[in-house]
C-alpha cells in the first residue's frame, strides 16, 4: 500500500487530500472544520480527517506533497521588490518576517504540522503543475489538452500542456505580472467585493450591466494577442506592491474611486462587471483555440481559479473547438492538494492510470459523512423535535412535498463536497418554479445581495429538456453556464422594455424563474443516480409530484461562513435563518416544531456534543 498526502496551505483555502494506491480516498478544505472562511493555515483538521478516513496515521504515509514551490515564489517577491524600488520596499518589509519565520522552511513546518510523525521527504511541485495534475489525472479522458488559469503561482499565471495516460507535460506558460486572474480580481476589488472570494459576485452581477467599458479595457489596460496571451499596462494596477489591486490612474479611467464595500451598487459597477466578463471570456476562448491548434486534441481539462468562471467555461464548450470539457471541481488552490498527491503517484512513481467513464473523483463527495444513529444521538441530546424516516422512498417523498409547497429545505446527506460548490450533500433546496424564491433565499436565508443568482439541479436524463445542452450532457460540478431552453422561456419583451440594472430581476423569464438569470442563463448541475444516489431520488420524487425535474441548489451556509460540515453546523444555521425544514440524513426537522433557543443556548448544546 502506498499512501500519499497532498497539502495546500498558507495562502488561501488550505486543504488536504489523501490518495491511497492511486485511489482518491478523502479531501477537504480546512475552513469546513475551523469555520473560518478561506482558512489559510496549516490544514490540521483536514489532515486528521483524511487520515482517519483511511485508518492511517501520519507515520503510515509514504509521501507528503506540497502544492507549490515556496523558494520560487520568494524569488518572485524579491525580483518584484527590486523592480518597483523604492516603492516596493514597504511591501517587502511587511512580508519578509513571515517568510523568514515560516514559508522558507516549509519542510520543517509541514512535519511539525503532522505532529513529528512523518520523517520522510516532502515533495514540492510547481503551482501550475499541481493545478494541471488535478485537472487531468481524475478526468475521464485517456488523453487531453490541459489549460490552467489563475492569479499567480510562483511565476506562472497561466499554462497549457498535454496529458496522456499517466504522464503530464506542460508546454508553455504566461508569467507574472501579466495575468488574466489578476485583471479580473482588480475589477472585483474596484467594484467593492473581496478579492479571492468576491469574483463569483462580479460574475453574477455582469448580466445586469452593459459592456460599455470593454473597448476601454482593451485599449488602455490589456493588450490581448491572438493566442490569448496578454500584457497589462501596470501603471493602472498596484498589486505588484501588495497594497491594493488598482492605482489612482485606474480610478481616473473609470470615473471615480473604488466602490466602498457594502455600499449601494450603481450602474457603473454593473457595467464594469459586464465589461470585464466579456473581456475574460474573449481571452479564455482565444486561449482554448490556441491550445487546440497546438495540441490537436479533442478533449480539454481546466483548473486554476479562473476555471471557476463558469460563464467562460460554458462559452468554451459551446463556441470553442473542443468536443469535451472537464473542469476540476476544486479548481482553486484547495484542488492543488489533490493535484500534488496525484502527480506523485502517476508522474513521479510512474504508476498506471485507469480512466473512469465519468471521472475518478467520486462526484467530489470526498468529505466527512455522519450516520443516522450519530445524527439521532445529537438531536436527542439537544431536545430537537424530528421524524426519522425508515427508507429513502418515504424520506424523498416527504421532502419533495415540502419543496413543492414553497418550503426552504436544508439538506445534509452523505459525504461533504470538496470544492466551493454544494452539490447535493450540504445544500439548501427550493422550488425553481417559484417566482419569489430567489429573493426569499437571498435575503432571508443567505443574508446576501438580492442580485445573486441561484443554480439549478436537474436530473441528468432531462437536462436538454430545460437547458441548451446535449442529451444527458454531464455537468455534475456546477461549473458550466448554459442558456435556458427556448421552449421553457416566457415572452417578457414588454415587461423588460425600459428596465435596467436590478429592476431586471423582477421580470419572470421562464418556467423556472428562480434559477433563470436575467440573461436567460443558468449555472447547471446535472444529477445522476450513480454519483448522487439519494439526491437523484429526491429530484425524481419532485418530478413525479410536480412534473418538474429541477430544484434550486445553493450552498448550506450564510454569507461570510463556510459551507456546513457537521450536523451541529447545519442545526445552528437552520435555527439562525428563516429555513423551514432541515433534513439530516433520514431525520427531518420542521422549524415550527423546534424549541425556542437563544444563540447562547444553541452554542452551549453544540459545544457539549462532539461528533468525529
């Protein structure tokens, strides 16, 4: 037996992943255990979980891998400081203590994090090698082109290569400071959202605006080459100095200072979002065409933070030259932990790779699970009122009825998802047919901006009935945006006339208005019986009762918190929101039946009861 632990840490979304004899056994982000969103610290709890899942200790590990090379990253820090001297000195002075204390001595830090039990070597791969490995090795392709896109790793900001069998070769890269990810994040910052987490919001805001600044972006900020490579005019940006993303010159170009966080959104931000989204899609599509021309392959794998731009991904699939597309579900830094583990197994140890028809990532359901008995023990300990159903048939019939009667349902079952999307294991569900559900779930459940779109979960066998996708086309990881089928749209031209910005949200555009964005698009998750089991059963029951195989699926959390992991996390979130029902495995709780508890009492109960 060969056990390999991959780790990503110390920047954003630290995570651990365990591969045993080439099989992905477990993977999880540290934030899910510590409840600190995007926790960058050593993933102590995630490592403990992965080892426990396999029945191993750190002493049993054969290899430990880290997802990038800190010395190369430090080289970039030094060279950037010199290039921007003397302005870069302040950034360097602030960064150097952490590097000297921790990041330059990562083998020591990693072994300490493993309790001193692991005494073998630590393997370091380059950042984009980890991304590429996470994209290709679990994919359902024997051979494929690989494209990675993010802010920056060590030096690379994008790369492409070829994967064949158990080998991966990167052929070319784009280097810092020229970066599509940094360009998009600059607009995220300027529009008042948090960099490295608010990019989703910018993408969701884009359809409310018009791309009136797109030509200005191309003219002033970025020179885009036919192959998709680009050069930024750095006088408009400040990210090289580490202080902020944009310069005063950027603000002057776009008519004023950045939007203060939490302040009202204006037409400017909507138009900026639309404009940078158009430019980003253009670059992604040009890159895809170039990679196809260079490799001649029909399959493409994507990873890196920019690969979470599901609108751009959908454009590559519909308008690009590749027949098939597979995107790593944990495309950001967390996925690097899985990438380095698979890179060691296949690339360094030269072990064969067996391609699975759907993929080898098990639906990305790689986190902890809790039994019915564990759940019931917890619920009894806090005096919760619940009903335990004897089988999936009766459970799904009852829950489908709740959703169909306009109830908002928290749904926890099976293993937690690895990656940023809830995929039907830690989800909040609602009726996609409900005209009021988007606003209700955003404002009263998620406590977030009303413009944010929700994603549909649809039975895979009915995906082409509701969306412009091929019959049974797979999108299990919610990483593709597709238009709603024409047959499901409503004629709303009269209502839309004269409406702009957020007012567009009030117009009903389809039979499934709660998941139809203002541009008739939807971020689709397909649900199949093989990967999703009970969740697919629920959708089937919902279709039997309503005639519709689509429900809203959003992550089980409130704004500013990670997705829930344990039944305790879910129960706390359930009581602190206007959710109507909570499903914990086969136990169903109705809000109206629950004892009235203060936040302090809830916290006390949960602290007293611990689940492994």
